[in-house]
C-alpha cells in the first residue's frame, strides 16, 4: 500500500481522483501514517424500504387530500358562517 502525504495530495488531487475513477483506492497519510482513503463512490440505487418503529401503526385517511369547502373559503378570505 502506497501512502501519499497530505501536501502531495493537495497538489495532485486531480491525478488522485483519476486513479480513484479507475477503481483504485488512494491512501493519504500524515507523517507516513494513513489518515484517510479516497475510494470510488457507488450510489445506492436500490429503492428504499419503508419500515421502522412506526410500521403498521399509522394510517392515512382516504380523504386526507380533500379540503372541506369551508376551509378553502377561510384560506381565500371569505367569511365562514
């Protein structure tokens, strides 16, 4: 494993990114000891799974998106009688 010191990494970041794009990991060190690693980024494209502690405990009413006429009138500034 080759360690590149921080000052060299600063001056050659573009070249290091090119190495990472080729699938190689780049280790950055301080005083000859590894402190960070540049690795290729792989986006997670899997769909998120719903769940968690509220799973099965919350129900949304069928008319959730329906606003009553009197509420619409109130938002429009009409008086509600």
